[in-house]
C-alpha cells in the first residue's frame, strides 16, 4: 500500500513540476513576444507613420570624463611581473613533453653509440 501512495505522490510531484515549469516557460515567451510587439509598434508609430523621433530632442551626453590610473608604481611593476609569469607558464604548458623526451632519448642514444664506437676504435 505504501508503494502505491509513494508512486502516486511522486507522480503528482512530477506532474506539478512539469506544469509549473511549462507555465514559467510560456510566461517568459509571452513577455518576450510582448516586448517585441511594443518595440515594433513604437517603430511603426514614431518612425514610419509620423516623424516624432525627429522632433524629439536627444539628451546630450555628459561632458565629464572619467580617468583611471594606477595606485602606485609598485602596482604597475606587479602587473608587469604577473604578465611575465603568465607568459612563462603558458610557454611551459605549450611544450610537448612527450616529444621532447623522445628527442632527448634519441640524442642520448646517439651520443652513447658514438662514445662506444670511439672507445672501441682506440683499443
């Protein structure tokens, strides 16, 4: 009996969650469509049918300028140092260590072969 009740309650929960999220999805779509319709209506009314947008004066932009500067020279030096460290770490990460190991192994073997050949010739 308990399994049926749990199954029923699980089904109710699943159905209500599905209904809730479907309603939210529909509401968001409705808001988007409404906003697009208002925008289109505004364009039609103010730009196509009348010249109200040309009559409306635009608000001038503020003439205040905002400048940013470093707190101190040490902060600038820290930024440069950090940039160099990041470049170095990126360079280390870009190395193909497997291929470098194979190349080093091949060169060590060639050197060992030359060394053995030169020692055997002297005897």
